[in-house]
């Protein structure tokens, strides 16, 4: 159990949420003064907004993020292979409840986890990722997301995504109002009645405008810095749960080679994904949402024959040139040596059979059609008819043998 690391994550979560909340309150305070001519009114409005957004983030944050991503919930019969992998990783990670599984209809290769606690968590993966990864690689990605759930990362990321989105929206509309709407009637009245008051109002306007520009940037930098460390921790958890670091390393290789961005990702949701959803290159350490993929791959492959937290710490120190690793040594020592074991029936290897790739493509295609309410009819000749909703209730003819079927 990574109880020390979880406690540390909770402390960071409180600090991060408080910091982003301070940005939000200060923005509301200055905007209230500039727009309504009352700092007290602005403060009250800001506190109300902060309280409401925190409540929404905790109770509905995961639903909002899944909806923004265009994710759709699936059942076991929709994709048995994916369902079985999630079940296996739930058992390996000792989560009390299996996360709900969502699919994002997107050719890009990516995934994320969200939820308000370990009993109300969800894992979402793109159809492109499900199509491209073999079972070992899929286990590695799912185990990585389970690590986020187990380490209590999902609560923070859902919370901060909503708060960051609110800060960005307030800053955007506030700056537009100040540029095109000018000062409020209250501020102009103060300017006429009192020269000193007018100077103060002008100064506050300048501060408000500067803060509206800088607040989203600072909030994102804090958000990104914390999320990067959590990616390393989730990678370590994936290696432990699967006992096969190469599974995630191979998956990250494929993700690194993909240049297709996630269609519905935005700045607030980007850090939740397993890799940068924008596929931006040459980002520096401050503005990157994730650690470098190649660095993560080298760390996993440097673990050699041991999948423990201690082995990850040693590999991290070796690759990064930093002593102490990423996980508290006392926490890491709670898990002894864990030998790497290739799962029975693993289909990964230097050359993957073409038939496996074709089968995965068929699985994903059929699943997406079922989610779009297509009816599947298996003809006696072996053909599978895929009937769109508009033709259901009618007679359709098999293009291969000519038999007719009533839908």
C-alpha cells in the first residue's frame, strides 16, 4: 500500500485547490470592483462562484469531463476483451470496485481516468488506442489509469480541471469587458468625485487586467507541475500491477509514434490523459502537461527483471540523474522484490500477427456501430450484416448470398 504517497497526494491536492481558489477569488474581487464598482460585492460573488464550482467539481466533475471528451459508457458484451483487462487490473490493484468503462470515438491514441473517489471511478480510452494496442500493451495502459485511481489522483484532476476552466472563462470574458466596455458606472463616479479614488480605480483596473492575463497561466503551471509527477507514480503502479513494465513501455512507444491529436481535449483536461493530447512538440518543462514520453519509456525498460517500486525508483534515478527516486523510499520498501512475469498467452512480440490487428479493428468497428444503434445480423453464409437505424424494421438482402432478413 502506498499510504504515505496517498497522504502526500492529499496534502498537495489541498494546497493546489487552495491556490487555484485564491486566483479565482481574487479575479472575482477585482472584476466585481471594476464592473460593479464594489470590491465587497465582487468578493461575495467570487466566494459564491468558488463554493459552487467546488461543489460541482466534487459531485459532477467526472461527468462533466466525460461529456466534454465525448465518452460513452459500455457494457461487457460491447467489448469483452477490454472488460476482462479492466477486471484483471482491478484485482491486481486491489480496488474495491471496478471502474466504469467509457469509449471515446476518436482515432487518436489516448486514455484517462476520472472520478470522485475509488468507489466512483471511470476509465475512458479512445477507439484508436483500443484498435492499436495488443493485450499486454492494453494492460499496461489500464493499469496506469488504475494507478491514478488508487493513488487518489482522479479527485484532484477532476476538481482542478473544473476550477481551471472557470478561471480561464472568467479571465476571458473579464478582459473582453474591460477592453470594450470600460469601467463601470460606479468606477466612473468615483473617478469624478475624488481624484485619489479615480487613481486607485485606474490602478485596480490595471491590476485586474494583468491578473486576468497571468492567472490562467500561473494556474496551469501549478496544475501541470503536479500532474507530471503523478504520471511517473502511475507508471510505477502499472509496472507493479502487471508485473510487466514492457507492456506499458511498448504502449507508450505506439502513443509516441501517433501524431493524431485528441479532438475534444482542451487546456483544462489535457493533464488527465496518459500522454499530451495535443501532440505538441518541443514544449519546455514548465509548459508541458506530461513528462517526456521517451524518458518514461527508458525508465520502464531500465527496471529489468524487477517490477517493484524500489526498482522503479532506481531506474528513475539512473535515467534522470536524481538521487532518491520519485517514490518515498519507505513507501517503496513496503513492496518487496516483484519479478517480471510475462502473462500467459501474451500476444506481444517483435512481430505481431496481421490477423490480430485485423481482429482488433473488427472488434472496435462492431462496438462503435452497436453504440450507434446498428443492428448486427449473422447470415447463414457467414456474412455479418450491419444495419443502420434508418433501415431497421425493414427487409434487407445479404450482398453475398442474396438471402433476405427481417430486421
